[in-house]
C-alpha cells in the first residue's frame, strides 16, 4: 500500500537556495492548541527559522506561527522557541555537526501526518557561496526554458 500524501505541507524554499543540505531528520513538534489551529489555517512561515541544540534538546527558533484569529487572551506567542522531538542519537549527531564551523540546522518542511501529528523535516546545512547561488538560478532558468520548449 502506497503512502498517502500529507494533508498539510509547507516547504522552506529559501533553505534549498541559501544552503547545501546534507543529512535530513524527521522531528515531532511540541505545540500549544492555538498553534495547531493556526497552522491548519495556513498561518505559518518557515522562511527565517533555524534550529539550536540546548542542554540535549533541539529547539526551532523564529518559526512564525501567527496568532489564531478566534483565540482568546491565552493565544500563543508567534515566534516563541518550540521544542523538537527527536531520538537521543539524532540529537547527539546534530549537536556534534552544528558545532563544526559553517554548519547549521534548518527546517525544510512542515507537514501534517495521516494520524494528525505535525512533523518537521530538518536538515544539516552549510551556507552556499554567491557563485553557487548563481549556478542554481541559471540551472532553474535552463530547466524552465526546456519545459517551455517541450510544450
């Protein structure tokens, strides 16, 4: 039986452009109730988000989840640090790699599983140089023109 596509998906396209992505991990998110409702409504942005390892735990910072429109005074803070749920081995691997010069941990996808859980795909990344970014733009334009030509 083939896997069904996720019900909700957001991708961080800027991460693929700005960074060379290496190892990828799937992590659960510790969210509050109004955050879940706001994400389901599509009010989330991964653009400026990044991850840090603190005291053996991984947190995603600058993940912007807009306040829920029908929430009460107990609505969540939009850019609060959110804990990612990973295995100890994965956390140790991310911690060791992120301590190396030039490496960072960036979220690449946020999606809702069939079981109703929000998962985040994070990747170990290294910043691209300006010439690498130009090459990516050039390749994208060539692909676009080839698709246009095939029509």
